[in-house]
């Protein structure tokens, strides 16, 4: 008696899924690949932390003789949009020690008759405009003094002067943390979906080549085998993604890479997992069906190439356009298209550039497509998986044997 008669469909699918989960989780390839991804994510967070010092406040030391310039340096820096912290040192020698140790980016040693700055190597791009503007203010102050005015008041007024700008359609404020989160989510989802999808395709061809599929189909229906394989590898991929996302969240918060006050890291991580499940269901079903058309590993690329391209296009749009212009027409439209939504919608969510109803519609469209894909993929898989030899034409697999 065949298993599809002695077992319900659910039990048969769970049986196949359990086999896939045990095999994949115990494989050295899965363990080492997952470990490599986790290490890369953690090291990436550490590297970003170490190289992200350009956003830290610029440290400016001021000698006692030029201490009066500290307030002017701060006011000028505010005027040009640079964050500066000043500290007073007793003399030039003490300031030069701070420069040598890296505890100061610049040292102001004199303001009269000219502004004199000491640096370790070069004046940073952030401080260049500050001291250039300050030198002009000091020259103006000298002229004001000669005319009998108060140079301090004039310098303060000049440094803080700015036009009033009114935007008719102001863009939402987004900080670097939101942009970084969007890019990270896009990259992780692409890697996870690509890796898990290819595992499905390779697994189908492996069983077909080894003739294991013939033994399995003696007791299981083809669609049950396909569904169990997709479910099992999907769970394995989800476990892998949970570990990678967990490492990304822990390292970003631990190293202070992302400001948790400007975005909900936990919600972003959960939505990334949700979109992985939806995206994997769509891509895995299509890849499993197409892989059944061939009998050799080297032929997989010829049938799965269009699907891979279908993944690459929204991925490129997602990480190159969406983080910086989430309201772009192409980004908005693609975030609703089922096969593109898993790559783009979570990026828009990370940026806070999407309404709740948009997420619901996008998710609903993708989920609604899955039953159709189940039927189509099941038909192709059933009609092609037992055909050995050359490549099976898609129209023949759809039409039946």
C-alpha cells in the first residue's frame, strides 16, 4: 500500500520535510556557511564602527592665549553644520601632545594678528570650512574694531546667520541608521533567498540523478515530495537567517552602529524574517519545478537563469535606489510586485517610508500568488521529475506525459 493512502498528505509532507531538515542541519556545508555569514556580519559591524569615526565630533584644542576663540569656533562650526567639541590647553606643547596621540584634530594657538592652526598631518574636510570661515570673521572683527564696534557681537551674528527656507513638499527626515538598516536588510534577504533557492534546485537534481526520487515516489505523490522538500529547506533557511539577523542586530546595537532611538531594530528584523518566508515560498516552488526539467547539475543554470535574474533586478533596485529615494516611482511600484516585493518592501519599511495598508496589500498579493504557484509547480514537477536523460521542455511538463 502506498504512503499516500496510508498517510495523510500532511504527514507525508512532514516526513519529507523532517528528512530535509535533519540532513541539511547536520551537513558541514550548512554549519560552516552559517558560521562564515555570522562572522562576516559581526566583523562588518566592527569595521563599520572603527571606520565610522568621521561622524564623531571634531576635537579642537585651544591654547590659553587663544581661549577667547573657543566660542567663535563652536558658533562657526554650527553655522556650517559641523559638530565640534573644544577643550582648553595651557600651552602649545600640551596641545601638540593631544594632536600626536589622536585626542585632538586641530589646535588653535593664536587668533591675532592672524588665525594660526596646528594639525598632525592635514586639516580634515570637516574643519577646513570652519577655520576658513573663522579667519574671515576675525578679519571682519579687526575692521569692526577699527571702526569702534564690538567684534564679538558681530562675529556671533555672522557665524549664526542663515536663510529661512520653506519647503512646499519637505522630504521625511532619515538618518544614516535608517539607510544602513535598509541596505543591510536588502543584502541579507538576497543572500538568504538566493542560497536557499539554489539548495532546493540542487536537491531536486541530486535526487533525480541518483534515482532516489524513484524510490521516494513509490510511496509518495510527486507534489508531496516537492512540498516537503520546499518546506524542509525553507525551515533550514529560516534558521540560518535567524542566526545571521540575530548576529546583525546584536553587533549593530553592541557596537553602536545603528541608533535604536531612530528605528525599531526588532520590528525590522521580524519583518525581514516574514518577507523571507514569503519570498522563499514563491522562488523555491518555481526553482523546484524548473530543476525537475533537467537531470544533471551542470544544466541547472540553463533553467534557473531567468529566475535568478528575477531576483537580481529587484535586489539592485532595492540597495541602490530604495535606501536613498524610497518614494521613487520604480521603487514604489516594484514593492507591490510579488517576486520583487520581498527585496524592496522591507527596505521601505526600515526607512519608515511606507504606510501599513501598503505593507498589507503587498504581502497579500504575494501570498495570494503562492497557491497558484503550488498548482503550477506541482504539475511541472510531477510530469518531469521521473524523466531521465535530456532536458524536458516546459510545455511538455505543463501538458502532461
